[in-house]
C-alpha cells in the first residue's frame, strides 16, 4: 500500500444536476505569468483567428524581434491565454505615445482580471522605457472593454475614427478590417 502524501490535495466536490458532472474540483496554485512573447508562442496564439491570422502573428513576432513593438503574453501552464502588443512608435493619431494593440484574452479565461494584468505589465514596461503615457483604441461597439479601460484610468482622447488594418489569410487573400474606434490615453507619470 502506498504511503500517504502530506501535500495538500485539490478539494473534490461531487455535484448533482442541473449539469450533472462526475465531479468538480479546484486547481491549487494556478498561476498566470505575464512575460514577453517567445517564438514558440506564435502558433499557439492562433486560438484567436486560427490559421487565417497566422501571417499577422508571424509579422508580430518579426516586429517584436526587431524592437518595433513588445508583445506580452499571459502564460498559463506554458500556454499563452492572453496577449497585448506595445507599439513603441504609437499610431497616426498619437505618434509620440506608445500604443497597446491586439489586447485579447482567450474566451475561457475572460473576466478573471487577465486583461487588466496585461495592461498593468504594459504600463510598467512603458514607464521603464521613459514614457509617461500609454494609449489604446477601443471599438465603439465594445462598451464593456471601454468601461474596463476607463476604470483603469484611461481617458477619451479625440473623436471616433475608422481604424483600418489588414492581414493575409490562409488562402493568401488580403483581408481588410475596418472598425469605428476611439482612442483612450492614460497618464502614467507627470
């Protein structure tokens, strides 16, 4: 008979309908680590957009490697479940303010504060690089994200405009995306 272990075990709870699972349990010591993008993350990020966005993630990796942007990922057990890219040269509406783009969290992990932590880590990195502000754009049709950003101190900076970007899909076709957005800026230091 094996010796009993003194390490804590996850609590098991047998439950009944409505879902009637066999059992539920809590994961002990689950951690999410925010770190810089690594090459092995590029294909793993395809949980957002699949192979159609492969060219975008490859471009993002190239830009990360040359320092034009810094992509951070939220790593859960070796898998990137969230990401955001700091574009050091900003964007046309705010060319002198680093801009965070492509901020997203895998659906199953939304609502857990991961997006907020990606933003906080980005803010620290931007400050460490000597910048005092960080900007981002949010879709007019995404009020929940805007509320989150405003709660974290981001403020409206300008009028709505059409943000246009493109990528090459898995069939080699150029796909253009257009979205009505507003810019928000956070003052990190005076």
